[in-house]
């Protein structure tokens, strides 16, 4: 589906007079079982689209520019408490808008979204308890309008050199998980805002530029993000009824082709180029000049063609929509020979010549195109056929002669082979060993080896290295020895006949015990399986002789290899399945092992059972590198440097000595009919080609087997596979990846279609047909990362992250999801793990008040929650773990909550909730001088509670506003409503307060009451006298304390 490219906040003068009262619907997508956009992960339920955790989304590509308008959609199931993040700082992203010019999907956050000409992502920020958005916008300069890629650069301080942007925090808005809410993201006349059900929760923000995207793209269900930022973090959120609406009529615009043509192709391989053009109405596509057989889809613009011959081919594509002028793009495709690769000499030269006899050696190579052969070092008279590689020479004298042959086909590097020919007389020649020694022995059992040579005269044999007691017949070469102890013993035999050089043969004999013993099973079975995916378990035993394996209890369809003990089975349903395996070697007792396999449905995001090894390469020190899904830890004797990866950490390889190796496991021995996939994230610096660089490889030092994901001479991703017969096929990508950026590369061998494929950044870049007639096994060779381990060469320069191997052909959707996950700083998958409850419950609540506890549990897949023990009326949300309850009685109540996800053991948490009743505070407190004794203070109050145990009386000096501190004066029993303070000082201002208490709690304080204590006065004498018609009174006083008389 063609769409006009994203947005940029540009002023379009021609649209300034649009009547914004008119609304034009651009996209109207109900999201009921399907979508008008492109679904990238997630799934559809009966209610709508469920993105699930991570960067899954619907991608919409608008066919027109939208100067002013809105994007609107409905959500259900969002709960801020369900955001999955232990640190409490995660986001839940709802939508992301951006300008997609020159950007591959899914858009990477750090490379292209963070610096986009138009970036607008709307999300809920957990640690702010509010909705939030980030907005940045480019100015309508010619530089921005004509840019081929819509991204800002960075200034000298490392900051984004953007034209304008803001990211204020909005407000919160309560949402019930059971209700639908309509979210509108709106831009109009340089004003930006987000509304939920008509209420503005972010903005309005006023900017300097109108919003007019050129290539308008929208992510719904997540925004481009990283780790737990901006992506979806709530598992059960559902989206429906997405609309993109323009305020005003949509302007017709002429087409403009915005994609760059692919200019390289390979004979016999499908060439594909998806032409994209802007314009309204949507353009149609045609070819005005094209090679024979090339086609273009008039609606989508996809060009396809399978070249049959090398050469340069001219192409012109036309995009038209009735608005002049049409857009044209002309380019030349250079077609290369199929599967070109540098020569590898595969033959072994003869190193013996005879005077006067013709010496021949037919040099053989694996190469495409066929190489030209030359001799760079050779004795006089030696010739080589430049086309066939046949060397011929008739020696004229005895001696040692050095030879170097070169094979070149224009693909670097050339192949060279150097060797020395020892020329003897016609009747004599030096010895050459022709026999192969046995390399195993038993304690107490005669070991014998008849060493044989080709020589004239017959040689004399001797042992130059040998264990004690070993002998060799000097004439016949028969070696004999009876080992007395187990172990590994080195042997070197020499054969000499007077003609140089002497022949030597070195080998190691592994001696094991000769005592018979009953088998003992030493391996531990895998007890989990997934419906539809291959289950394997390689039973291992001790015992002598080797046992025969059989199944005595097993589900339908399960098989076991009687010699190796390999169990294989594809479950067809969920359940618990019993298995008993028997190992017998004639020595009693037989060994048996019984176990149960728990089979579950595949969980989105879980690691596939077909994932054999997964090295995340997050290690920050040391020289061991864990296998995330298995036990095949990689090691290094020249460790790379830890660095920042595409997903968490990575390892930086120096290109000269760094490399990792992981041992052989039987699962790497792919059969002829077995598919497999190698994948990794890589970052290679900008550089010229200096030689092949290995990313991920299985190749022994000798022998034919070679499976490698690498960079070849074209600096593109290359996947090469050679089986045990030497049948070789190589597929290469088209994009040069020596650019200093992270890229996801996957090489796929699909046995069902007999194809090799290579993907780069989620896009299929190359596919070829193959014909293999043998498998891909080797007895000892493991995996090398970052170099060729067998020959210590072809070192990788740059960073490698997330290296993985599967015994299945990953499909395009899965590879695309792996790329999208990496863009969001997420790995390919998660290993299933049992739940562990990490939250702490609240253990008290007030009577008739809501109790809530949000149970949180780690584990994958996400657990569901249930109540095992609970008081009446308590409920739990099975998805989020939110417990809710309204207690109707006081007391202690037991609760047990369980979290289960199908992985044992289940998690439980038990606790008690204490329900208490709040005490109502006393009121109407008064304080007066006691009518019985004015030197005391009488307090009275109203008792407003019926559950107190008593009252606490507090007093302080001064009035109610004073800074003096209250102290406890006394306490009284329940239902008492008065108190007389007999401890007051005279003429002092006091303030009182009272509160109630019981065993659970206390009430708030009563009102404060103030009083001034009495002034004490007592007459000690009193006299009255009359004189001159007047009465004179005279008296004296004395102060007494606690006067009651």
C-alpha cells in the first residue's frame, strides 16, 4: 500500500486559506480482525488489536499530506498499575508520528526517530503519574524540504540540532480497564494537544510552524522506543476505530519518487525494488524502459525481475496521478554472476616425484566464476594449464623443489597453495605413510596397529614417542602394547629408508577401562515443551559396553534413537506427558529414567524450542559468554572489549586477534533435510574491504563442512553453506554494511524449499536455489564468533551482539519481529521462568473503607492471579493482580494469593489483614474554674464514639496559639465526659485538648479550650473605726497554697 511520506510541521502557503470546518477522513480502520495498515507483531481479539508487551504496532502510511487534522482511536484495558516495570519509571506508549523519508521500517529509535524532522510520541509516564508527549518539528527551509532523509544532526555538544521542540508533562486521567476511551491527537494552526474523551491531558502547545508531513507515518499501539520507554508496557490493552482526519480538503499534488533504486542484481536471483512516490491522488506506476521480463505492480510500485545474464541494464520508472508533471526515475542495474565468491583450493598435492617420470597434479578449487591458474614459484620446465589447473613436469634430477600455485577469479582474496616436491631416482623414493592408526584402546587388552608405507627401499620403523611398554617391529611396522591404565597417550612413528625426508605419523590413543559396568543415566531431561515445536532430549549414560536405548512409557509420536539416545517428539496438544527411558547393555541392572513433560501453547515473546544457542554477549568482564537458552558457554583466549550493544551490551572485536568459541553439541549436526538459521546484530566501521570477516561460523580446520554468516568482498551480508561432500552455495545481500551503524543479519537454509536466504534489517535481500545431497555434521567442531577458529584468521572488526543459531528456517515475519525488537532494545525472546511475587501487601485497613493491593510477580510468560484464601467479597483481577475488598466487620482476615504461568513452581503469598474502626474525636470541650473549688479547672466534653477504651487529656501553658508543647495530663475511662484538674498554678493561662483511643487507633484531637486559673486572696485581719463622722476600714492579706477553708 503506497502512502505519502511522513510529517514535518512545514508551512504550506498554498493551504493557508483552507476552511478548517471541513473534515476529510483519510484513513478509517475499525481494527476488527484485520487492518488497513501493516501489523507488526501483536494479535487481534474479538474486541480489536492487542499489541502485547513491547514495540508491536500497526503501521499506517498516509497517502496525503495533512496540514491540520487529528489521529483518533479508542482504547480499553489500560491500567497505570499494570505497567510492567520493576523500577517504576516505565512508559506505556500509545502512538508515534514521524516523517518517514529515507527511513527503513521499523524505524529505529536512536538512529531515526529520536532525531526525526517530526517526532510526536504520546505515552503515560509512570514516575510522573501523568500523560506525557515529546514533540519536535523542522522549519520549512529548502534544506529540510528537499532532504532525502528526514533526520536532524547533532551539534558540537552532542545535542540534537533540531529547529523546535517541547516535551511538557501533562495531567492524569483515570481510566477503568473495563471501559473504552477515545484519544485524539490533534494539530491545528500550529497548536498541538492530546485529549481523552474530550478532556485535554497534554498541551495545548503552540509552535512556530504548521504541521504538514511529507511522508506521514503513524505507529499505533506503541511508539518507536527503547527498553521500557515509549513502547507498550500493559499486556491487555486493546485498540479499535483508528481514524486519520484532515481539517479541510486535501490538496492534489504531483508525484515525487522518494526511494533510491537498487542497482545490483545477480543472475538467476530475483531482483526486487519497491518504488515509493508521494502525491495526491495516490500515483500509479509503469516502466517506460526496462529489460525483457521485468514487471512493475502498477498499484504498489514493486519491480521484479530475474536476470538471465550478466551485464548493465537501463530502467526508467514513471509515477503518475493526473497531476503534472509525472515523476520519473532512471537508473542502471549491474547484473553479476550468481553466487560469486573467491577461490578456495580444495585439492592436496602429491609431494613425491621420480627422475625422468611425469609428475602431475590437478589443482581443484571451489570458486565462482572459475579461476585462472598460474605458478608463482616453480622448478624449471613445470607448466600449469591456466583453465584447468593441471600441473605437469618431468624432473631431471633428485632434490627438493618448491612450488606455489595461484588461483584468481577477480574476487578477493586470490587462493594460493605452497608445497615441496621431493624428487627421487627412478628406483628409490622416500617413505609415505598410507595407513590410519586406531585411536582407542582398553586397559588390559592388546592394542595393535600395522603401520604401512609406500617406499623404495622398504623403510625401517621406530617409535620416537610412545607410552611405556609399547613396541614396534622395525621391519613390519606392527605396533603392540597392552595398556595398564586409562588416559590419553601420544605416539609418533618414524619410517626411514635413507631417502629424505623420513616419514612420521603422530596420533593419540585414548584408553578406557576394560571392566564392564551397568549403565547409569547421567543427563537431565528437559521437562517443558510447546505445541507444534520439536522437543529433543539427548540421553547420556556411563557404562561399558555402550547401551541400547528404548522408551517404555511415552506419548504418541515420540521416538528414540537406540544407539545415540536422542529423543524427538512434536507435541500436538497441551498437557502433562509421562516418559520412561531405558538403557541396557547386558549388565544388570538396566538404567531407567522417568520424568514428565509439561506441554504449553507457545507464548508470544518466548524463546522457540528450535533455538539451539543464544549468546546475548552482555558480559562486561571476563572471558566466558553465557548461552542464554542452553549450556554451551563460549570462551575466549583473546577476549573482545565489552561495549554498548544494540540490545544492552555487546562485544567489540579488534579485527586482528579477538574471537569466541563454543564447543560442539549434537544439535549443530544438521541432517540433509534439516533447516537452520544463523542470526546476529553487527556494527562494522566504515572501511575498505581487506578480506572476509566471520560473524558466526561452524568450520573445522580440515574437511568440507563450512557454514558461515560473514562479510564478503562486496561488504554485504553473506551466508555460505558447504556440506560434508563439499557442495557449496552462497547468497549475498545488496546493502553495503560498512557504515558504522547497527544492522540485523540473518542467514537461512530452508530445506523444505531448497533455498538459501539472507535478510538485512528485517528485509529479504537475497535468495538462491540449492541442491545438497549430504548433511552438515562434524564429530568435534563447535561454533566460532568473530573469527575462523580452525585456522585463526578472518577476524571481524566491529561489534557483535545477540548471536543465535536455530534448527529451523525462521520465516520473514519472525525475522522482522527480531529486527523490530532489537530496534526497541529488546532481545529475540525470553526464556520461560516460574513466577516470583515481588510486591509487599498492605496488612491493615479501616472498617468500611476500600482495601487494595496490587500484586506484582516476575516470570515469563506473564502470570495470572487468583485467590486461594480470602474473606467474603474480596476479588482479584486475574490479569493485573489488583486485589479489591470492602471490609464489613473488624477483625483479622487471612489471605493467600497465587500467581501461575504454567511454569512450575507456582508462587503463593499468605498474609493477614487487620480491619479496624476509626474512633470519632470528642468535641465541645470547655474549661472553667471549678464551682466547687475555684482553684481547680473543670473540663467537660461530648463523647462522639462508642468504641473507645478511654480518653487522654493533654495540657500546655499559654493560649491555643502558643508554641508551648502539649503534655499528657491524665487519662479517664470510656464514656467519662468530665475531668477536674487539681494541679494548676495560680494566675496561669492553660490550654487543654482531649482525644479518644482504643487498641487499634486514636481519634483526632478535640477542640482546644483555654482558662486562666484563680487569683488567691485571704484576709488575715480586718478593722473598722469611726472618727469625725467617717468609717475607716483597715485589713491585711496572706497567700496560702491549696486553701480549702
